[in-house]
């Protein structure tokens, strides 16, 4: 019989806010479950890798091909021309060392202007690239104001996925599992009950093996 303290981990994933019937089906396929997965099944779905966003160089020091997080001021927009919908929406931003262009393809009208208002200071994270001698980030992964930046851990987990399940959806489910803001810091103390149970099991199994070896040792020859 498991400790009552662990019972919440065996609730269905559909008990998480935002996880409905569609997500339930995707989580079943992803986690290899015939029935609705439990929170513990989701907890044991470990990241395959991480994205390190802790590098915070000035624009002039950003290294092309690396993931950077820049603190910039939005200078101006060049929206997609109406006659050429395939052209990108460009956002020109800067800091005290240089300029960067934030590029968005097929953006919804008004979305980029709301995300990056002129004159605002924003923290922008993504892969730095050089184009025509200017630093550029295409479709930044993160665009947040100062309050949002304080919640970022700097390390984004990258989980194995299945078709139809976006990485953001899985991250939000994980965040709700730990009852914390998405992409915030994770309090490892929340896993102490699990660690105690696993440690106790290993200790008991070790004692049983030692006693069994003394009472009735296995003879190979």
C-alpha cells in the first residue's frame, strides 16, 4: 500500500488545467498507456535535452549560431507589405552596443506590434544569425518583459513528443504538475517523498539480498 502522501501523483493527467480529451489521447500515445495516463507517468517522462538560454551578451558580442538572450529596446517596425504576403515582418531593436533585427514570417496582423511595442524594453531569446552584416533572430523563442524575465529559469527542457502535441503544451502541463509558473524555477524538495520511497525500497531489497546470501547462498559450481 503506497503512502497517502503519494496519492496525488496517481491522479489522471486530465485533472491538470488545460488537458482535455484531445490532449488525453495524445498523452496516451506519447506515454504508451492504454488508459488515461497518471501524473506519475507524466513525471517520469524525462527531457531528451535542454536549451541553455543563460548567455546574455550585448548585441555586439552575440556569437552567430548560438542561443542568446538579449535585452533590447524596440525601435521600429517594418510590417509585411500587403502586395507581398511572403515577405517577413521585421522589428528593429537595439541596445547601447548595436542593432538586431527580429524577423517574423506569416505573422498575424497586429500580433508582432502587440508583442513588441515601439519604445518598450524586452528580453528576447533565440538563435543569433548574421544576415547582410546585421545580427538577426528569426522567430524568437521567448519575448518577455522584465517581470516575465524574472520567472525564466534560463534552462528550457526539450521533451520527446508525438505528432500533434506541441512542446509548449507539454511544458505547460509539466508546469501545472509542479504547480508553478511555466518556465519558472523548480523546487526539487517536491520530489523528496518519491526519493524517500525509492530509497526505502532499495534499502529493504539490499537487506533481503544480504540475508538470503547468508542463509541460502547461491552456488554456481
